[in-house]
C-alpha cells in the first residue's frame, strides 16, 4: 500500500489565500528564494527568510524525498552598495564579496540552515542576463536609450497583480527615478552603463552592468526553467523587485508562468520597535553569536512566531527559548529519535509552516515523556541536531551533596512551615549558576553554562 503524502498548504501572496500545494513535477519540486547583496554582515532581519525557507525546504524534502527537491538561493555580487564599500575601504570588490559570502554561510550555518542545492552568483550569469534582455527588446518589451536598457511596464498588462497596486498608486508611493531616457516613469533598468572605475561587461549597448531585477529572472530560468513551484523572500521585496521579476520573466518566456506560489515573510522587530541604527537596536547575527547567544536559540525564537506575522525579538523570548532547549536536550540525552517526525507535527508544519503550533505540540511531547518523538520532530524544524548542542553542555559537576542538603531543608520546612532556609539555599545555588528544579518527585540540580563553583564554598 502506498503511503499518503501529507497535504501541504501555503499562503500564496499572489492570490492572497491559502492553497493546497501541488508541484509541477513531484520528481523535481523547485524553489527559488532571493538571497543577500554581499557587502556586509547579515543583520538579524536578513536571517529570518533564511530560517523560514529552510523549514519549507526541510518539509519538502520530508514529503517528496531529498533527491526530488531543488532549492536555489542567489548571491547578488554586483551592486552599487558593493561598489561604494570598495571605494570607501580601498579593498577590491572580489575581496569584499568573497569575504561576505563566507561570513554569510558561516552565520546562517550557525542558525542550523541547510545550504541550498544551488547558490548562483549574479556575476556568473551575465551572459544569460544579456541574452534575456536582447530577447525582451526583440519582443517589444524593452528599449535601449543612452547606454541603458529599460523594461517597458506598459507592455505587460498584469503589472501590479502580485502587490495589488495600480500603476498610479505605484508612481505615487514609490521612489521612482525620473530620467530623461525613460519613456514612462515606471519603466525600470535592465542594463546600465559602467564607467572605467566600476565593474562592467561588454554588451550590445556598450560596457555596463545589469540592473538588480534581471538577475533573479535570468538565474531562476537557467536553473529552474520557465515555470517552477515556489518563489520566496521578505515582504519588503514584493514591490518592486518581485513585481519586476514577474513582468520580465513572463514577457521573456510567455510559454511559462514563472512561479506558481509566492511566499513572503513579515519583518523583524526588536523589543517591539523596528530595528535601526538610530535606535541603537540594530545588530547582526554575528553580534548575537559573539555575545554567547547560541544559533539554535536564535532559530527557536524565530520559529516561535508564524512567518506571516512580524517577529519581535526580545530578551524574554531569548531566555525562554534557551531554557526550553536546555530542558529538551537534557531530557533527550542518550535517546535515539523515532524513525520519523510525529504525524501531528508534520501536519502542523504542512499547514502554511505553522512552526509555533508545532513547538506547542513538542512541549506536550516533552511533558508526556515522548522524548524519541520529540527529538525526531524537533529535527524536522532544524532543532536538537547533535551538531548544534555543544552550548547546552554544562560542566560535569557532582552536586549530589547539595541535592541531599536542599532535600533535607525542604523536608524540615514541610514540617515547621519555615521555608526561609530553603529559599536562601536556592538563591545561593542560582547565584552560582545552578539550575534548581523542585517537584513532587524530589530535587534536581543542574550546572548551567555560567556555573561558578567558587560561589558554592561555605554553603
């Protein structure tokens, strides 16, 4: 009997509703996610789509098989921000992009993100971009002017369908670059000229470099074809980037329909406020890692909020996530995971990536002692992986003498109703970095990562 695949439902930004996911080809489920422009460290907000789409990638691999999923996430390594960073630092563009890509993969790996199947760099696909631009000109969707090539927005009747805006709204709300060579204010750049001090490639329109939007259209076509299943990114990319991608791709390849499902994650806040350097609440993933916040804890906090809602990073959530993961890791020490994630957890994640609901189910498993199921389910979310657990290993310390002493104080307090000595000892133990757990079953003491044995002297 053939096992029934779990039904995946995803909120499609383009139709504004949750839909059953039906891949074009179950043997090759294809997903493209917009990656970073590589000129600096990834900040915490940049990491959210990485974790969100990593969970989707893991789910697709779980349902269709690891060999039947193709995940592409690009690197934009030609961009004016990179050029500016090179000019101000005196370093070469190649040096900056190589270093930044290395940083990015290291930081995202620390969050438990699997590397995509393909990580194309824009500079590797310039030929494909030039060919696509030539095709758009030949089909009447683009025009050359003053060394630039521009896409004619009026040539694509469905422009604005993804973001739900009219062209008039877009002109009013966008920072539209007014230039004398544009036929229409909404037309956007496919190719622009480069001066001698900037990166450039020979083209039919002179030496120049691509506009931002054409990169993803060319790379997705080369690696995934004219039609593929899922396109993802942060909701800040919906307009103009994704809107422009659709226009270019559908006009260049009318035989296809580009992406069938569009997913956008909401933005990140810090203690209820938008992250910004002026508020002093701006930090990179590396900043947190170097402050001792484990990557697994960052991941857990992200997954505690649905991707379609703003994610508020708070110190309270960080502490709660760390306590939960420490508890789960202690519970699961030496336990072999079940052969597969719990079906309820899989169904939860398959319901538009309801990771918060899945975590609630996992809390229940922990309380019911279903530890093998907990571990298997957590690993589907990229948690409790053996490679990520070093942070939770406190020093091996014999605290049995203190367990006996606290148990005796507790027994005496139950008799005389004076809990002062119990509270005093608990406070002293916690000050020394010991986690104190008291229940009907008895007293349990665990040395935490900040354990300081010198503070126990005299107790």
